[in-house]
């Protein structure tokens, strides 16, 4: 079932065409990464879906309802986080969550419990009664996440959720988003970070200059662009002989140094998941590589991105 | 999944949130200023070389600053209220909720109205107390004046909300409202009166009923740029209808503008 649909969605700001006939169909339970350079149209798409701006042409639908004309019904099952949110400065997180919760139909004591849970989840419990004006950027961002999940929506629209967070915070948001995806929620995740997108999303929509360049599952895109890459970390750097052996393996297209003093290499190969497993076996048995980790590399998505998104 | 409450309940939630004193010190300061203004007017009237002969004229004189005071209260209290979501970008949070924009603007309007009504009430209390202290009576017409002041407050807020919704900027909304209510309309009104035409349809003319006490009209004795702003007393019923129409039309337009404004 498709929960989010856009039909020829277009947005113009004066003479600037920010979004050009975007057609997307997002199925329930999918996690879609919106990728593209600055000014590509990602935030415009998200703002249109959340009813913040009105389309110049075309329609967007959430569960079959247009948020521009009926935000109340369209957004009832949606949690949004748009850019770094700005909250009412003189209010506390609890006051803000109670306010938004009431607007969304949550009632006490359930609202109190839910607000407490959300603040705990984003690690803001101890600041629940501190005015937001005293918060750092990262804390505000975490409060933004808390308000987005407050009513336990089945659709989440997250625009750069890791913006302003420290490395621990980024990881926390990544894990939290993955858990939400695992719970079967539909997620739209806009980010510049390819690694985050590769880790969290199963599908990507590549947008540039307002146009949708590609929209498919990540593995399909990698297949279409004939880019499949694995990142391998070994105990010791591989010898020249071992590297030559790898290059001669049938599915291998190229081998590049991935850093860490030569302990990491990236292998670009042709084939599917079975080929990937066979490659792993070959590396262990024939090449004699002592492998610590063997994982799909973000490099493949990066290659797709770079091929599609021209400067 | 929780079901969003009715529009009416959401209006109540928004009005309550917006009218809660975000900053007690600032609110207390504003209310103290209104109280102080009331005390200053009382002292000035007591110390005046000739005190007005009747309680009606005294009340009318006391309440003359209401003309100035209601728009100022509306601009200060409401200007930022309607535009804050756009200016401070809190709209990214609130607009992405299951709330109609018409509901949002109505809730904010109610909260602003509460502030303006508070200001009016405090000033009228000052008027009643000082009139009673000096004359031993309170003219009944003060009630109708109070009603007109409240209505005028609604209409003035309509202007502030309309400009706020159109431009999304409190400063522009305040300045435009100020210019219209203190310059454009009074000048046009005085000009038309000079020409012998009664501008009953102008908001500032209709609002003259606030000061029409016991058959006398204080505004009728004043001049704007050397011109008289009134041609006799405004008809109270017609004035009430005119002010009400201003309020309904301006508020309707501000909802329309608020709904169409993009949250960039």
C-alpha cells in the first residue's frame, strides 16, 4: 500500500523552479532517503508533504489526503522534523510536548507518560523543565525528534535529523531511526550523509535541480549502475601479490585502498548478493586474507550519486 | 493513533498556550504601564484648572486616550503573536501538526484579544474609580462606551492580524496598522468632514462612539491638523455595525492570507 504519493508536484519561488514535476510513490514500511546537493529540492519536497508550503502545480497525498487542503486529516499520522527546529524559547520541553500532544489528541495521563518516554528516548529527561532558550543546537534537535515521535506516528518525515549533533548523537539518531524502520514505520529521511542514508534507508530518491533523477531500492540502483562495492578490513595490510590475486578474481572490477594504513580495501564487483558471498569465500580460502569485517560499502551509493548528480 | 480533537478544542488549546504569560516580568510591566497611564490621566484631570462640569464629560475626557491606547495595545500584544511562527520559524513545528491554519489563527486571535481586553478593562476600571471618586456617580453610558471599546479592539486586531498574515513580519504589521489607524483614516476622516460629508463607514469615525457620552462627544471638540474629525455624533447603531463589519472582514481576510502564506 502506498502511503505517500506525489503527482507532478511542482514548486516555483518567483522565477526559480525549486521542484519540477516530482512523482514519487512510497510504500508502507519503506525507508526512503532523499539525496541531493544543496538547493536540489529535498527540503521543498518535505515542506510540501508537511503542508508548510503550497504547490504551484500538482498534488501530494499522505494516506490519500492532500496536506495542502486538509492538513488536519493528512498529518494526523505523521511526525515531522524539519531542519533544525525552533521552539518557543521561554517554554520547557514538557510544556511544548504537552501543547503539541493536546493538539494531536493525546490526553492525560497518557500524554504525561508518553512525553516522559520520548524525552527519555532522546536523553533530555533531566532538562524536561529547563527553558528551551538555554538548550544547545543538539539538544534542540533532540527535542525536535521527541516531538516528531510523541504521538507514535506510522509515518516519519525527517529532514537532516542529525544536523547539529555530536558523533554520539548522530549514532543515537541513526540507531533510533533504524529501530523505527524495524518497527514498520514509513520514513522519509533527507540527508547529505551518504553513509547515514546507506545505513538506514532501503530506497533512495536522488534529486537535483528540482528533478527526480532516480528512485529505486539502493541495491537496484547499484545493479543498474553496475556498482557493487564491499569494504573489507583485514588484520594486516594485504600484500601486492594478494591484491593482484583479488584483481584477477572473475567478478572483481577494481580494488582501491580504503585507508587505515592499507588494512581497508574497497572492492567493486559485478554480481548480486550470492556473488558477494562467493567473493568473501574466495578472499578467505584462495587469497588468504584474514578478514575482520566485510560489509557493503557506501562507496557504491556515492558512485551512483556522483554519476547522476553532475555539478 | 490518537484522533485530533475538534477544531473548537484546538482553538481553545492554542488560545490557552498563546495567552499563558511566557514572560511574567514583561506582562506585569505592560499591565503596570496601563495602570500607570490610568493614574496619570486621573491626576491630570484632577489638577486641571477647570474640572469638567459633569461625570459624563469627565468620563469622555478620561477615555479619550483609548483611541490611541487600543491600537497600541493591539500592535504590541498581537503584532508578534500572529507573525512569530513565520519570523522565529516555530512554524516548522506547529504547521506540520494536524491543525488547520484557520484554527491556528483563530486561537492566536483569541489570545491577543484577551490581552487587549485586559488592557481595556484596566483602563475602564481606572475611569470608573476616578469618576466615582470625583462625582459620586458613574454614568451609565460608560457601559456602551466599554462595549464600543471592545468592538474597536476586535477591529483593530483585525488590521494587525491581516498585515501580520500577509507579510509575516511583526514590525511591518505594526507599522502599517499604525499608519492606517493614526494617519490615513483620521486624515481622510477630517478631510471628508471638512467637505461636509459624514464618513460613517470609516473605522476611526465609527469608533468615536467610544467617547460619545450623554449627548456630548469629546472627539467633536478636538481637531486633527486644524480640521474637525467629527460631524456631530456618530450614530451608535450604525457605528456598531460598521466596526463589526470591519472586524469580520479583516479577520476573514487574515485567515485567508494566513492559510496561503508559505512557511519558507
